[in-house]
């Protein structure tokens, strides 16, 4: 992956995190929402945004729906904040890696204690 794509991935992750935390006023996004990774396609036209949510499956689905409904606002804000020719189309996907990591740590503690 080129350095430019890596830089754009990092920049989008930071800006989206900031926007979701401070400016999106959707009650579905009040849960702990973490953007774990952003991957931009080779032509920089699409970005897959991996989102981790601590909560139940229903809360995770609600957060993804809230992000989908805020998609236009997020792209508009990114266009005004970033110096890119095209703002990529955002595709939000659930990421459960933090939960799997937490579960692994708990299992290791249990093995260590016994």
C-alpha cells in the first residue's frame, strides 16, 4: 500500500472519530463507538470504515444505522475539512476485534489463576 493511501487512511480515521464524537447528534451513536480502521480503495473513491461498538447486538445494529443516516453529513464535513479531490464513499462495517481481544485476555487470566 502506498504512503499516500496510508496517510489518507489515518487522516480519515482521525477526522471521522472527531466528527462522530463531537458533531453527530444521533441518539443511536451515544454508545461507545470506536473507529478501529479505515481502508481506502486503490482509486481513492471508496473507504471501508470498521467500527467497534461495546454493547449488545441490537445496539451495534442501531449504531450502524445511525452512521448510515449520518453519511451525507459526514461526507460533507470531510469535504470541507480535507484537501482531497474526491471524498471517498464511506462504507461502515462492524468490527468485533476489540471484543475478541477482551475475551482472549479474560481467558488468559482464568488460565493463569488456575
